[in-house]
């Protein structure tokens, strides 16, 4: 349970910030609405007197709702020496309050026909329930209760800490590919707290205590640091009444303060990580580049990076796949991604793996050749149009997910963006030019902004 631990790996923003082709949202402190023609509903955004934001995305296609509470805190906001506390607290939030018995939260949701979970990233932590609309009052009351009244004992904390440690072993320590990505991220960000894994370093996780969790809870789990997002078979008035009932009475118990992080200095040297592990089945190459995010653009159009990632390495018609896999028969796979949903820096990545008989050096040289051509000449008109059309089509398809409708707004509002950034996403993709992509490629795809990783098999040590 509670295992959707995100590490900023939101590679295809079209699948996440999806709704802009077909709707617009009006927003202010006093709620306003505007028509969403495709869904025949109105979307609303406003703020309660205690500072908690509310977003309502009506979708009347089924009598269900997705109810989410987002907190503007993630692993990058953790105190020094407490890596993993944001994710650990996410686990502990299910333990109970005076009203809700120990470990009863999820059981209550399940008994009422719903599903619930939570996820932590570098910039946010979120909790959600998917349930019948007539149970919205119930789950909203439960979330408001645990925002203010979480109770923890060592009997809760110590076993759950062991659960988190085992989660780290199974997801990272026992997976050479995950270990390499963790090492690359730690090298990509030299000083910024994004260099830490969301789940934490094992050396710090095993020292986390009940008091650590409660201190973090008291500082950050307060209404002015939270966002309520409800998508589903509801009206703005229905949600407003319930939000006024459950969340508006809550008092702010702390001021989280500004999200001050040590910012990444100008990077002046390429880095390499070569990792060998006897558990590796086949070698692989990957490279991460420091990139602007949608919140901090550094003079670059981040939508152009979405288009670049799509054209360069998304699918069998992408440049990398055609060159390395189809034409040269060097690689078993090749691709790229862009992760720009971050309060601070984003990242751009390329990956590839050689086929039998070819080396990682062959693959890396071929990747560099493709990237050099893109930096010098940009995309062809066909590549540009195909990438933009694919991204916008994915945006339309993503509307089918009620969860994504809610998720889009939560991600945006916790990472320094606005509602209009969600609703204007597809229009901004449509307006990307070849010159935008060329400028972005030349800025981002520079070796000195990168770390390259090589993963190979090591021979087992004989006893």
C-alpha cells in the first residue's frame, strides 16, 4: 500500500497536463467558472480563508469522484540528515486519529467501495480516494481529520520504518538499473536537494523517529500549504459546501515558510558513472541533462523540450530509434524523455542498449552523432509536425482518466505553475516552432550539463 513513490519521472507531459485542447479554467480568489465543452461542465478554482486552495473539475460521465489533497512539500524540502522523511510520513498518515482507529483509514474507504493511496515526489505529497459521489462527504471529512489530528506511537512508527526500508531494498537496492539512475541523479544535481532519492538514503532512513515524523507533519501539513482537488460527478457548489464544512474550519498551526533550496550552480564539467553488477542481464547506456522546468524556464520554451523528447526518442518513428535500431542495427532500444514538472530544475534524458555483438561505446557514439545533428540542424518539418500532433492527441486521450484530470492541477499548483499552465498546455505545444526546438536543444544538450551512465555485468566474486 502507498507505493506510488514518484521521483520526478514525468517523462511525457502530454499524458499529464492534458486538458487544454478542449477546455479553459477561470480562476481567482473568488471562484469563477467557464464552460468545458467536451465534458459539458464548469471548472472552478478558489481559495478558502485559511489559505487552502480548491479546484473542482466536474465530469459527469460516471457517478464517481476522485478526491485529492496535495501538500506543497516533498523530499527536496526535508531537513538536512532526514532524507526520506517526506515519504515516511506519507506511510504514517494512514495510521489513525482519535476518530479513525489504528490502520482503519484504508479499510473504511474499501468498505465504502472505494480505493485510496498516496504518493510522494521531490516537490509534493498527495493523498487520494476514488469512490462513489455519495461518499465524498465521508472521505473529505477523513482527510480533514488527518490533516489536523494525526496520532502516532512508536508501535506505529518502528514497524512502518522497516516497511520503508524493505521498499527501498526491493525497488532500488535489488535493481541495478534503479541503482544506476539513483547514482546519476546524485551526480546531475551537485548541490540541489533533488540529488537525494525520494525514498531516502538507507543510512538516514533507519534513523528516522516518531518525533522526526511529527515535527515534519506539524510544519507542513497545514491548510495554507494544501490544495484540494476534486474531479468527477460533482458541481462546484456541492464541493464548496463540503469544503466549507470540513476544511474551512481548520486553523493554520504553522507557517511552512518559503521553499528555500540551495540552487544548482552553473555546471562546467561533464560527469560519467560506470557501474558493474553481477545481476545485470544486458548492458545499457543513459545520459541525464540538467534542463529548465516549466516553473523556471531559463529563457527556454519548455514546451519545445516536450516536442524535442517526443521527436527524438518516443516510439518507433523517433529519430533515435530509427537511426540506432532500424538503420544501423546497433541497439535493442533507444529513446528520450523530458521531465519538466518541477519547482526548480528539470531533466532531459536519453537511453539506449546495444544488441548482441555491439558495444556500449558503439551505442554512445551513435547517440552523440544523432544529438550533434539535432543541435546543428534541428528537427525536420515532418518530425516537428508529427511530434506536436502526437502530443496533442495524447492530451485528448488522457481526458478519459478522471484521475489525470485531478492529477494535472495538483502537479501544476505544487510546482510553481498556475491553472492556466494546465489549460494552455496544448495551445502552447501547437505554437512551438522549429526555432524554439533548436534553441532548446542547443541550450540543454551540452555535455557539461550532463552525466553519462554505463551499466555492465560484473563477474560474480568467487568465494
